[in-house]
């Protein structure tokens, strides 16, 4: 199985990069994990709704250019479906069982994802109604992916 995480913007903070590298290393015994960063669109501090939609559209095009047709795509979204870690683990296992060997997770920029990206999603994944910095969301997501594989392997990691 191959997992790709497509994110908007560069990860600048060393502590986030270190955490992600640690989970990538841990996951390497189960899957290949690739982190793909696309450029964020520069925007003024305050801008109109139309300008916000334009930013999401441009970032969305960059995201979509990194996704292949055969990939199963989860997009992180506040309005997505919330799951327990066990439910998420079961979904990952079922995807592998039923021939989805390439799974892509998308984390949008600070404004979220474009309607085109959401339409491409096979599923919208919510981590709750809290707003998180998208840099932190990368760490949370990769930890939950690791947790899912540990649950599926019967490891005591998930208590």
C-alpha cells in the first residue's frame, strides 16, 4: 500500500518536520508514505469572499495535479465524517483488502479546499469542529494513520 499526503504550503517548523519524519519512519514497516507539498497562494490579510474563492481554486488546481485517477482520496474537512480511531483503522484495512493500494490524503490551506477538490474526494474526513493550523494537522493525520496500522496489527500502541 502507498499513502500520499498532499498539503498546501511548506512546513517551516522543525518540530513539526521532526514529528512527521518520526511517524514516516514508524510507518515504513507497513506502507510507503510520501508527503507532497504544493505552494500556497499568497493573499492579503483581509480580502473579499471572491478573492478567497480564487485562492482556493488556484490551490485546488495545484492539489488536483498531484492526484492520479486510481487513487482513493480522503480530504480533511470540518464538514466531513468524524470517526473513531478504530473505525478509521477498519476503513484503511478494508481499502487495502478491496484493491485500493494507493490512498491519498489532502490537507488544504488556511482557507480550506476548493469545491473541485471536495468533488474529487472519495470521502471527507473530519477531526472535529475545531480549527487547527494546517501544519499541525499534518502531524495529527500521520499519527492517526500510524495508529490505524498499529490497531490493525494488534499492537498495544492504541490504548
